[in-house]
């Protein structure tokens, strides 16, 4: 089983919010996507940034935006991020009663559509929906905060998804988010993930761009079929 070359997506949740444009430029030539965590203090207890910040940042970088919506009522808000120029817009399965309809809306607004699965949500009920999506984000922590410890047991969902994608010849990125760092990325890659969000491991490093390159190299080496 082979997987596409890995995507590394630094999460600006771990960046200095007072210097966001500079922090984004620090990974401009190293990252594949920029991961933007939107939290609404309802779906998760934490509160981060929203559409105006994404709109302003869009003008400050060439990097594709991977927007991760941890919000209630994504049908109301998600298409606005596609309109703002996000490359991929991911919403949570737990927050949406018609994920396929929203995926269609996002695609018609010009974005890729992503489905996120939180720590306590099984993957099986969503496997048949995957042809409607471009990315599947499997949380490797409980969504809500950066800097948490990676939960290796959740990679079982990645293995299940990878088998399903391979068997169905689906074009779908399998993304992992939470606790991804030099000591965890290889196991996630070996399980079949091919997109890797990293907040603390990138922005906590002395050289964020070098941290991104190092993570990508580790993921590449550990990928199935590599
Ligand atoms: C948390 C967010 C993550 C977060 C990951 O709910 O979805 O993207 O930034 O942070 P680290 O890499 O520090 O675990
Ligand atoms: Zn995230």
C-alpha cells in the first residue's frame, strides 16, 4: 500500500497571535498547508479566531489554508471560509447532521471539503460518506487545545480509514491532528496518515521551518511502501 507524499501543516494555534503574519512567513517556504484552528467556545470550550483574521491573513501568505472548524452549526459558517479563499475547510462530524450536504456546499464554493472525527467518535459510521470529501481529519487528541499528549490508540481509526481508501480507490487525504511531533509522526505515518498538523512541534521549535522539514522527512521514511 502506498500513500501520496506527506503534507505538513503547521498550526498557528501555537504561534504568537500578536505577530501572526510574521509567524506564517516563518514557515512559508517549508510548509505545505497552514492549519487554522477556529474554535467557538461552544463546540469546544476554547475560543480562538474567526473569519476576519482568516481574511486578513489570506493576503499575507501564499500558503494554502487548511481551516479546521471546531464550531457548532458549521452549515451556517463554513462556506464563508471557502469564500475567503481557504483551500480546505474541515468541519466536525459531531457538529453536523448532514455532512454530505455541507461537503457539496464547500466544493461548490471552490474549497476542498474535510470531515473531522473527534477522539470519542468512531470512524465506521462515516466511511460510506468519504467519497464526498477530500480530507478526513482524525483527531489524535480531544479537540480543543494545543499542547496535549498524542493518543496512539486513535491510530486504529487511521488504519481503518487507510484500508477503506485503498479498497475504494478514493482520493482522500488522511490527516492527523494533535500531539504530532518528531517522536509520534512516524507511527502516524506508518498507520496510513498522509497529512500532519503540528502546532507545538513547529512553533515551539527554535527554527520553525527546520522543524517542518524534519517532520516531513520522518513521515516520508515511515510511510507504508516507502
Ligand atoms: C487542537 C487543534 C490542533 C492543535 C494541535 O484542537 O485542532 O490543531 O493546534 O496542537 P499540537 O500540535 O500542539 O498538539
Ligand atoms: Zn486543528
